[in-house]
C-alpha cells in the first residue's frame, strides 16, 4: 500500500474529487496530507513515518482504514471544515479504539509462589 492511497481516499471523504487532484499540483495539500498520514500512522502503530506519498509501506488493512479517517480529520480541519472534522474525529476514534484494543499476545501474569516456609 502507498500513503497516496490513503490520501486519495481521505480527499474523497473531504469532498475533493480525483479529477481535481489529478489536474492540479497541490503541493501544499500533499505536504499537509503527508504530515497528517505520518501523525496518524504514528498514533496507530508507532510507524516511523514516510518521506513521500509514493513510498510502499506494509500496514494491516485495519490500520490503513483507520488512517484514512485520521487523515480526513486533519485535512478537513486544514480546509476549515470543522463539521466534517468533528465527524471524522468521531469515526477515527472508534476505529482507533478497535485497532488499539486488539490483543496481540497473552502473557501469564500470575505471581510465582517461590519457596513456602
């Protein structure tokens, strides 16, 4: 998966069509999107970050889906659309909770008895 895929899905959610993105350079928006993607990926899985939207990254689909809504939250805030940002914030927090609450490893935490006197 490329971060550009996350950016395109988030831009669509914000109301920016793919035609608009392909016709314009949008270096400012792409730079903001890169920062938003990096912040979201670090929050979700402590990913070190990407330098370009065209890099190839390996993340689970569940994290990528949550990252789309986190990126849309940041982009809509950058566009000045507070209502959409609030909506995406609620969705992102639900998806973030689902990602963060998954159990990855079960560890035995019962105390040892040691020597009994």
